[in-house]
C-alpha cells in the first residue's frame, strides 16, 4: 500500500467519482481506476460500489477511508514537524 494510492482512494471516496478525483489530483482517470483496482486486489475486497457515474464506499471501504485519512494526516503532521 502506497501513500499516493491512499490519496487517490481518499479523494475518489470524497468526490464519489474517479473522474473528479483525477481532475483534482491532476492524474488521468485510468491511472486512478487502475490503482484502486490494484488496491482492491491487494486487500482482497471491493472498496467501492460502482454506479453509472458515482461511487459509494462498501463497509470495508469506509473503514479504509477512515484509516487512510488518519495515515495521510499523520504523514502531513510529521513532515511539518521535521521541516520546522
């Protein structure tokens, strides 16, 4: 699991759209889709319920979203502490 992929996942979950996440992150939609699919394979569980144009988190996706936010916030806090 990479921090970059967690950021893709969290952004897609927040936006409920891989396309919108890609625009915000300046990454192509296929790249984000591929990384999220790889993450689902790595974890052995689906993280999203994919609709026609929207995404909804599965129960396990909700757990990962919460933990991923905590991990990303901890990384940001650590960077700030070390840079001061």
